[in-house]
C-alpha cells in the first residue's frame, strides 16, 4: 500500500485530527466565503479579516469534508495569518502550481516544477504544505486539496482592500 | 452460494477479469453504472460491423435491417417491463432525459399557478431539478413527502399533501438508502386525488421483475447503463393515451409526419418523442441487455441480491459492530443491494480511497441526492452497491479492506 503512505502523510493526518483556526469570525469586519466540492460533498467556509494595512489579521475555517480538504484548509490557515495579502496570493499560486498535474507530469519529480505550472519566480516556502505534494498522484483528490485555497481567493477578492 | 444464478456469471463480464493496483477488481458500484456482459458488447459490435445504416428512411436491405434491429429492441424492452404495447416505449438518452421530457412536455401543457408537484425527499436530482426548472417557469408549487428516521417514506399525511397535486414523482428504489417504495399504494393515492404518478425506476428495473401495468404508474423512466446496457440510452414508458396527448419534446427529423413553411405535423408515438437520428447501436445493446437479464430470470436476480444483501449486512455488523452504520431499512426484503455506509468518523472519500488501493470500487459522495443527505445529516456516504455478478467473496474483500481504513484513521 505504498501509494496510501504518499497520500496520507503524518503531518497531514495531524492537521486533520487537530485542525488549526477552526471556527468563525464576525462578518464584518471579516469576509466570509463558501466553497463546495460537488464531487464528494466537501464544504469549506473561509473567514478572513484583512486589516487596513493589507495584512491578514485573522482567519477561521468552517465546514466539513475529507482528510485532504480539511488538512489543506488547516495548513492554509496556519500559513497565511499575519501575512500581507500580496504574499498570500503568491502562496496560493505556489500551492496551486504544486497541485497542478501538468507541472508534475512535465517536471517528473520536484525541481522542474516552475517550468509548466507558472510558479512565482521568487519561490515561496511551502513548509508543512509540502506534505500535500503526494495528492498530485491521486488526481481526483486534487480538488479536495485546492478547495479551501479557491475559497480563500474568493474571500480575498471580496475584501475592500485587494 | 446464494440463490440460483449461475456461479460462473462473472465470466460473462470481460471487465471483471482485470485488476486494479495489482489486485483483482472488486466492483461494488453498480448503482452508478453496471458492467456489461459480452452478449451486449458483441451485439453492438456486430451491429456496427454488419448492419449499420440509418433507420426508417432507407428502402435498401441493411437500412431495413437496422430499423428492424432497433424496433426489435423496442419490443424486447416492452416485454421486459410488461408494457401494453411497444409504442409506449420512448427511447431517450437516459432516465434524466426521460424525466425532463415529462416535465417539459406534459408539465408544460398541464401545470400552472395553483397546481403542485409532489416529490419525495429521497429523490435523485434527476427527479428534482426538472421540476424546479418548470416550477420557476410555470409558477406551480413543488412539495415534498418527508422520510421516517429509518429511511422510508412518511405517508402519514399523504392525503393532505396530495391536495392540489397534479403529479407525484417518486423513486421506486432509493439510490442511497436502497429503500423500496410502495409504488402501487402511491399510484392509488395519486389517482384518487386526480394526480398522475411518475416513477423513477433507474434503480428498480435493473434489479426486480417490473410490470408497469401492475405498478399502476403513469410514467416510468429507467436508464440502460445501470442494467447491463450501454451508456447513452434510456427509456420513458408512459400509457399510450398520455403520450398521444402530449406535445413533442425536441423537434427535428424522425418526429414529424409533415413539415410545411407554416408548421409541422408530429409523428405517431413513440417516434413523436424521438427527434433526430437515434443511438441505434445503443438501442441494440439495450435490447441485448434485457435479453441477457431475462435469460438469468429477474426473479432469480432479485433473490440473489436479497440473500447477498443479507450476507453483507450480517458480515459488516459482525466485523464492525456499531462502528459501521448502513443507512436505510435494516430488512433485506425491504430494500435493494445499496449499502450506504458511515464508518466511524472516517470521511467517505477517505474510505473509498483506501478501498481503491485494494481494488475495491465503491462510490463516495452525495450520490446526486443532496436533499436526502441533508435529511440524513451527512455530507457524503461511502456506497457499495451489488448486482448479478457480485458474490460473497466481494463482500469479504470489502470487509477486509475496511480494516485498513480503520487502522489508518485510528486515533
Ligand atoms: C434513482 C436514480 N435516478 C436517476 C439517475 C440518473 O441516471 P442517468 O444519469 O442515467 O440519467 C440515477 C443514477 O445516477 C439514479 O440512481
């Protein structure tokens, strides 16, 4: 069952067991966005509170779903708090590039990733998020991993300070 | 071994000899689509290799043979569900299109403000969304039959619910709960209230002997790919006088008697509802599928599935006790072989992922029944569903593979 170990890494299971920043934020000042994965019924609610200085002050995650969607949302929340929105958007691009089957196929393993997937040149540190890299080998689960990220972008687009 | 289907039945289905992730495939997703026996694959290949021509409009030999192949399949389907006449069998793309046809054509002509359509909370989206669309257009009310906690229709207030209803829409067997619904009783109640009954039989016709006349329905739809047939072909059965009175659905070739610059005359039924070149090879395949199932005997198919469902419920309960819940009625005789499982708090998508590594194919998701999922209070289930080719070894493989999901997500 080697494939499963690639998918269900320990860090990922830890975020699934102990999700970070679960809850709700008051709207406003926060913005709320909902995302659905019609394939498996996953549902993610992302609250972000962006301050006047364009820094993510607070983030909270609601909803329910599988280990991949929930751990991805938890890692995302942990990774974006306290960061300027522009940097968060670059992180989103870097993450989605890692999740792109296209770049994975072109680059084989790791290093060529920035060729096909449009990864931002000033590379982002993905940290714990690297644990989700194995998802690319399970194409139907990519949507689970990217759900919270797409929902985050929706929320950021709705904030007064882009 | 259960019942009296031939033990070597798996050999009839070429796909079932393949492996997945290095293991023999264990196919438990027939509620989504069934596998196809060689008889069906051959019938379609032979049709294309030796008969292929467009139907109805050619005087030459193979065009006549193609037409006969198609109309012969229509007669076979009519016999299979005991329709009064082959003219009552309308070929559609799938059951979804069959229901849309009724909603558009019959609904467009008969429903308006002050009317209501009554459906159940266990419907597939195919028997919900067409009514939402038409309700928004025509201004009628969409009303719901609620469920009991064990996943049956709650018919206590049926008489009150039927007030002002012109059509009742109900699935004959739930694709999530496996519940077999009391169609005859609903037909009588609907007719008593001056309403018609439409039955979504997508999960019924493949699994139980079907007699549309005895069921008492007015419209009944089913879909070829869930009953050993190909994709791209479904059936609407309706009583001839209803079809005669209904306006056409799609317009084009085949469905006309005459076309002038100022209008057209529709064809006779069933052709009135079959615009354009039909999926002839798929119709031939469906004909072969009903012959195959008739050869097995639908009584025996049902018997096999009841005893296999009983074995599955027993095995899962012995192995997993309260850790594993199967939604829907507990008695095998009251349900079909659809096992929607909740396994501890492991997410269904993770369950199916782990099972896949063992070659076990089950479906995780909302199964196109979101109102029902909300009613059950779950976002998704992992669903194993049985058919003629499944046996106890498949259930044992499912039960074994579940153990790894339990280990991986144990905390
Ligand atoms: C009860 C029920 N109705 C309708 C459908 C839709 O079938 P199709 O997609 O072939 O139209 C299905 C299967 O998906 C079903 O199980």
